[in-house]
């Protein structure tokens, strides 16, 4: 969260208002989950999986709103995405389509999105709501304005570092934050919400880029403490990621490395 905010504001030429979407025990919160009401999370992979689909409702189905996963580092001016042309009637700007639809960064036309999204109460109740809406947009790319991979990628998409506009280090097993968060959590006798296998990222240049921005943020006065949730939510029901094996990019890389290792051994 710290690196996201620092990198976003570092390059931005337009005003930025950040709304952190955190599960809440407060029934008055839009992000409330508890007592059989609010968001139903047990089939989510992350603590926020379905929140992206609630953003147009949060905004009263008016104007534009930009969604980003927290594991994104900005290398460009957010104005480039915010002012991206969108054909009338299209609900959102996103990278990829069909089975390769990228959901880490979405620019919503909140008014247009109202045609395609279920009522917020229905989305709250349905534990499979996230996947259902994802499948709907995968099946209907005509409702999506395409966004180039330079702006919305999976772990770099094999693009050269010099061409990246953002970096979405999305593989939960090899996220650059683990180097810092896991020891900190261990010192507090806590566990990370990701319960799968941790391994090294396949690109050293991206890891070095993240660490550059991490230390820049600290030097610029950003404090990790500012990003703690002061009202602790506690345990929440979610889908286990014990068998998680990466995203299409990192999964392919790991497969290639295993094959190469096998050939060397042979």
C-alpha cells in the first residue's frame, strides 16, 4: 500500500483521492462483512476480491473511478489512464479479454456499468459473485475498452522494464513485499493472509525496481505504520491458496525452469 501510494503520487499531474477498500466490522461501512450480512468472503482468494465490482455502486453510478490492486507500482502519470478514451456504452477500461482478462487495474464508467452489474445487495450475498461477473465480462469483451499491457500487466509480461507504465507484481507466491512483510508479521506472532508456497520472482530487475521505490517512499516520509488497519478485522473466511501455482506468466516461467533443470540433469 505504501509503495502503491508513493509511486502513484510521485508521477501524478492530477489530483488523486485514494479510498482504501478494507473489510470492516462496522455495519455503516460500505465494506462491512459480519453477522451474516454484508460481503460474503469465503470463496474469495484475497481479502478484497469482489470489492472491485462494487465500486460503481460506491460512486452512485456516476463519473469515472479507477480500481487498482494494492500490488501495483506506478511508473507513469495516472492521468494517462484516467483520460483514456472510452467508447460510449462500454463499462470499463481493462487489459486482456476472454480468458486472459486482467482485473488488476480497471477504469470504470460508473454510469455505463450499471447496465451490467447486479444490485449491491445481491453481490454481497453471493459468495461466487466475483467469479460470475468476471466470467460475464470474459464472455463479452465488447463491453470493455482495451488497455495496453504496458499499463496493466502480469509480473511484467516479459516486457522490457523501460517500456512498463505500471508493474503489477501479481503472483501471490513471489510478491516482492514478502521480503519485508513476512519477518514483520513473524515478529508480531501473526501470519500472512496468503497461505501458499513462497518462492523467488523470476525477474531480478523488477525486484530491484520495487525495492528502489520501497526505500524512496520511506525517505520521502511515508511510514508503514500509516497503512495498518487501526480497527482490526481479525480472521475472515477465504479460499485457501495452498495449491496456488502462480499466474499464466510466472507459471509458464516455472515450467520452463523445471524443464531446463530436467534436461541438465539428463
